[in-house]
């Protein structure tokens, strides 16, 4: 019995080694193409290039990786290419913008979703190195310190354009919690809204927590802004006393709506392989991604480009994608109605 067990263990180890050797044989001397669905120099591009520098150390066979920017239609062009035309052998990885995760349901970029030529659930998701929760804050002189305080308060939020997160999030808060914030659009970016808040033109904005900390960390430190709520799956370590919108949801329907919106912030920098990629290569690239997220050299380089590493692995990504896909149509229709105003 003991002899048979030892033989079984030896055979299992041999099979595992054979799989690893097969993956290494495929990648040895090969170039992997990383397609980024945004322009060169933007945060998605910097994140992708930083990742490629280090992940090659952990991929069996030590291939090279080249980066190609494929912007257009909020990365729909790249995502459709990855799904329909890219090689399905593990030699092409795609990095879409995170709005793509919701587009198949929301259909905001084209009539009836005709430009969506992919099925999110069939991609082989590798992971996201970053979660990028958004926060809603107001200037300290507003007298507003919580969502409850917003009810009946005359608050003006700054924003850039319809469809931007700084328009979407306060609009959703108004709908879900019965608040009446006004939203003034037309600012070029968050920094312009920051200046407008200092001048008293607006009271605040909804923006990435990382953006606030990178540009105005002293405001948070000195209590010049009151952060009312955060939009993510869980509370940030830096904001343990600020509730997530999901926590405050008044009912199950509101909770589903807020979970749907939060998904794009949890999976802020998604990476995927096309459908039908061999499973052993998918597993190898996921393992390489997970190892890279713990690599001290990668973490140092990520900090240099303001990437706050807080990864989500491939399996968890699939679960979140399934949740997006299973959100009831009535919830999605309600969000679409809010976003189109």
C-alpha cells in the first residue's frame, strides 16, 4: 500500500513537471503581445508597461513581451480584436479600460450594444493589479459630513462630462438616497474642480481616492475636505471610518445597483486572454501575475508611477464578471437611465 502511494505521488509530480515543461517549451524564445486599449502615456499604459517589465521573470520559458497601444471607442476596438481576431494560444494579452466590464450590459457606447462583439464570461481573466475606489468629498465649510447630511442640503458638485465617474456617482447617490446635489459640468479635469472648490464655486467632486491623495493629501490630513462615502467593494485601510455606498444601501435593489457600479473600481486595470486559450498557459500566466504582485522590485517601480498595488486575481475576477452578467435587467436599465441624463 505504501509502495503504491509512493508511485502515485511520483506519477503526479511527473505529470506536473511535464505540464510545466510543455508551457515553458511554448514560451521559450517567444514574444507575447500586450494590447493596451488606451493611448501611450496614460495610466493604463504606464501600468501595463510596468507589469511587463517584471512578469516575464515568472512566466515559464522567460519570453519577451512587447506593448502595442490600440486606443479607440473607449477600448472597444481592442477588446473586439482580442475576442475575435487575436491568437488564442497564450501569446496575446489584452488590457481594456475598465468601462468595458459594464458596457456589454449598459450599451452606452453604441445603439443597442451593436459594437460589443464579445462575451465577457468567455475571456480568460488574468487579474487586475489595482483596485481604484472612488470617493465623494465636500469642502469642510459645507457643513456636510455624511450622506444623511446631504438630504436637503444645497450642494454643488463639479464634474467633467456626462458619463464620467464624477457625473455618474453623484447622480446615482441622488437617485438611491434621495439627495438633491447639483452637478456643474465642463471642467477639464479633477484638478480644475479642486481649484473651484477652493474658490467656493463648487463644494466637491467624486474622484479616485488615489487622485485626491496624489494631489491634495494635505487637505485630507488637515481636515479641509469631508469624505462622505467610498465606492468600492470594501473600506480602504486609509479610510476605516468612511462607509462604502454598498454598506449604506437602503434595500436589496439599491445594493445590487451599487455593487454593479463598484465592479469597475474593484477591477480597475483588467488583463485578459482570448477565449479558448489552453488552460495550462492560462494557469501559468495567472501564477506569474500573482507572483509579480509580491515582487519587491515591481512594487518599487509601481510606486514610482503612482500605482497603489491592491490586486485581484483571475479567479476572483471571473466571479465578479459573473455577478455583473447576472445583475437583473431592471437594475441595469435603471443605471442606464441615470447615466444618460
